[in-house]
């Protein structure tokens, strides 16, 4: 959070400085880019501020920037349905916190839907320790898991999980996926295969959603990751992990502006309770806080 505070502070310092108009906007651009807002969003914001000719006093500018950042941001809605089967696929590159946050979501729905029956699917069969890690969470949470060994077919794991949940009347399958394969094409092929299996099995009978986990400390690279997954299978919502240790976290704005992706949750630590619903106002206030 220290970095975020620095951003807000530096913004205020800049706003209270005198000097040339052009220098001011250039420095503002640098600050926004450092906050992970990305070049195109930054340009658009700064152009807007320039054109709006709002008074260049500190509070006026901060208020204008706040409104611009908030524009279009909304909490993602998954619209899951406790009366039907829901399949939620967790996507994201290695180490972003997919498995941990999948487990937090399991805990969340244990509370929200106490009667639902939750099943975890160990679909990351590529990384050696991933199946074990998810199994440990299943044991701690007291939920069922469908797993096979490392190197097995992830599509088969997901297939088994869904048919098993269907036969038992369970309402929620949370499926992990690999974040890395031998190369990008393999990863996309694997995801497309899993996606095809889920679509075939669920049809109109079930709700199927995809959550992309983005590491809040990643910066602009997050946008490229999101493009990859969104193009491959389509993303319904973003979960921004490691928000507690993210220096900037401004990346949610370009994710929304460039790809139309909204955030649903913030991961705020490593324990099961460390999951927060995304609030655009709280997020932007945090970004701008001194
Ligand atoms: N501080 C903090 N740490 C987190 C958060 N979410 C996950 N982590 C940590 O990030 C590390 C990686 O998390 P994993 O859940 O293993 O990541 P993954 O994406 O499943 O990784 P792969 O299985 O390798 O793809 C672990 O040490 C987690 O405890 C969070 O919201 N805050």
C-alpha cells in the first residue's frame, strides 16, 4: 500500500505546484502511467482534463480525475443461480494466486449457499504441486474434490467433476486450470478444450462462468495476460489478487476500458477470509488517497 500512498501524495504535490501548463500535464501523464493506468487510458484522461478546463486547483482536479477514473467501472456480476448447477473456471498465469483465491471463493459460497454442495476440480494437472495444493484446501474447507495425478488430462478431470456434481445434485463446481504449459499455443489449446467440454456438458441447464485472476503487483503486463485468456475462452469477471501488497493496482481501469472486463473481487491476503467484493468508489479512493 505504500506505493499507492506515494501515488496519491505525488499527485497532490503536483497539483499544488505552479509552473507551466504543459509541464504539468506531462508530469501528470508520467504519474498515471506509473500507477498502471496504461498509455492509452492515460492519454484519454489527460486530454479530457485539459479540455474540461476545470480549475487547476488541487481539489477541483482531484475531483475531476476521480470522476474520470470511476467512469465505466462497476462490480462484475456472475449471476450464479443456487437452484441450478454452476461451473466456475479459474483462469490466470502461474503464481497469480488462482488456487488460493479459488479456495477463498469456496469458503465464500459455503457461507452464501450453505446447502449447495461445492466441488473443486483439480484442473491444473501441469504444475507438479497444484493438485496437492488444491487437495489440501478441499480438506481444510471440508468440500469434495475431483482429481487425477499430475500430467493427466485436465479435460477429463473437469468432465468427471461436472458429471459427478450433476449426479449428486451439487450446485457449484470450482475448477482450477493450468497457468502455464510448454508454450502459449499449448495453453490456449488446453483451455479451449476444457471450455468445449464444459459447454457441451452444461448447455442451458447450468450456469457457466470464467474468472480471470490477475496479480495486483503485475502492472501493465496484466493487460496482455487478460487479452490472451479473453481471446481464448472469454472472461466474465476479474479477481484482482494480492491487492494487500500491490503498489499501484491501477490496472483495473485499462482492463475495463480496453477489454470491457470488470472486477468482481479483491484478494487481500492469504487466508480464506481475505476476499472482498469490489467497490469502484473504494478502489478509486484508495488509488487517489494521500
Ligand atoms: N498477499 C497475498 N498473497 C496472495 C493472495 N492470493 C494468493 N497469494 C499468495 O500468492 C502465492 C501464489 O498463489 P497460488 O494460489 O499458488 O497461485 P496460482 O496462481 O494457483 O499458481 P499456479 O498454481 O502456479 O498457477 C501463494 O503464496 C499465495 O498465498 C492475496 O490476495 N494476497
